[in-house]
């Protein structure tokens, strides 16, 4: 009976460690999925999501107006 109880305790500890590590790892993974890639407007320095930015010549801008303004040297 002593061996059975030891195995039961070990299984409980293993299960608790598994649940704990999963609970600790999950929020970081979710945060990475929610946060989009941030880029900086080359003209005014505003930070915005890459999918919302205007791209011109491999550079990022916050609006088509700033893309036009940034193109002029
Ligand atoms: Zn801008």
C-alpha cells in the first residue's frame, strides 16, 4: 500500500508541474500573437502597425501624404 501511495503522490506532483508550466507559458504566447509588428514612419517618427503603414521604396510611412513627403529629398 505504501508504494501505491508514493506513485499517487508522484503522479499528482507531475500533473501539478505540467499544469503550472502550461499556465505560465500561455500568456506570453497569446501576447505575441495579439501584438502586431510595429514600424516607424520615416517622415514624422510615428509608430504604427506594419499592416496599417504605407510602404514606399522599402520604407514605412503613417500615411500616403508622408510617403510622398518622405520621397522628396
Ligand atoms: Zn508620418
